[in-house]
């Protein structure tokens, strides 16, 4: 701050120095002017000037120090009251800008909430005809026609479900209910939902659940597993998906392993980024880059660790490590 202050006042300091140098030069050139008294007056003036600058530095920089340390949270009450007219101009300008930004942020928040509510309402409305469509598809006797219709219906259903959970994620903490959850029930329910897709692609499941009870939110855990199974099925063909659970380091783990196209090693650090698909398969327009991103977001709230291991062309293995009961004390109060 000292260097900044000197830089701000360099014109005044330069004027002071040049003015006194000229006095000394005049006394040196003009023999009628005694040099020693002039030097004495310059020395006293310099001392007074140093004291004056020190006092002014303490007073003038107090406001700007607080301004520099101020957390820009649209609240200017943390900034010291201005001491000078110029500081008052700065303070008033900040207050006006903060009020304007607060008003704009409030309006934008209201609009976003309205859009979110409208979208959630629309999704719920669409589910009604979608359910009716599913019943009509089930009544079809033409199997060659029925299979692709069920697949396309499932795609729409999964996309709507993903969008619904994505919008709910902003207030997910208010929706959590941590309880003992049966992995087997959740997994088999999700496989049943994806059954028609699996049959179409010739995909089976090898399920080995040594541990079935975990502490989690059943609804959001089902959503996580749905995203992982969807990815495994989407990028696999005519192979089994291995699902197994067990204990590791005192915690329950769930592993979902497929033998599909896998993930290139250079893409692994970015797989949880929103919208990231692949640097290799740009032609795959079915990828949205949202599945693993949403899985990661949900896992953070459920305190579930997600580890992905993969190699291009050799498949992908995703391991979920569930928390112990004491990890949830601050959330559940149990």
C-alpha cells in the first residue's frame, strides 16, 4: 500500500522536491542570499513534510485498505466511512452499484425460479401422455415394431428423468432422507426399467452382491445407479455388465463394470465436467455429457466416493464407496 500511495502522490512529492531544489540552487547562485539559512529552512520543511505525509498516509489509506480487503458480496457496510470528498464519491458509487446489482440479482433469481418451476411442471405434465404411450406400446403385438418403439420411449423417459433430477438438485439437501437402503432392490428395479434396451443390444448382467445394505437416500441413489447403468449399456454391445458389492477398508463398495468402448486416458480427468463427452468420438450425437456430471454432483451430497477406471476399447469400471454411519451424523443427527 505504501508504494501505491507514493505512486498516487508522486506529482505532489515531485513538486515539493523540485521546489526546494530550486530554492537551494537560487541561494547557491545568488551570493546575496545566504545558503546556510536556506539549507536549514529546507531541512525543517523536509521534516514537517515527512510527518505530514505519514499522517496523511494513515488517514487516506484506511478507507482504501478496507476497500481492498472487502468481500464483494454486494454489501458495502464492511467498508469504512469515507474521510474525504473523493472517498465519498467512491463510496456512493459503490453503494449505487451494489444496490443495482442486488436488484438485478433478485430479479434474475425470481425469473430462474419461475423457469425452474415451469419446467418441472411441464415435465410432470409430459409424464402423463408418456405413461399412456407406454401402455399402448405394451399392447402392440407386432414385435418388430414394438421393440424400437419401446427403446425410443425409454430414451425419452430417461432424458425427462435426468432433466427432472437436474432441476431438483439445487435444493437436493432439503429432499434427502438417509436410511438403510437395500442395494439389491434398487439395482434390480433399475435393470427392470432398462430391460427392453438391454434385450435389444444383447446385454446381460452378472450380479454378485455380497453386501446389500448401505446408508443412503434410496431415491437419489437409484438415480445415480440409473446414470451409471445407462452409460454402461449405451457404450456396450452383446456383453455382460458385472455388478458386485463387498467390503473395502470397512466400507461397502459397489462396482459396475462394462466391456464397451471405454474412455481414453486423456479424457479421464474431465469425465465429471458438465457437458463433456469425448475428444475421440465426436460423431456420437447420443452423448450428452451429463450422466457422470450429475452422478458426481449427487455423490457429493450423499458422501459417496466415485472412482472411475477405464481404458479405450477395454471397458469402464465405476466403483462407489458408501459412507459409514458416523459420516452422516452432521446430516441426520443420529
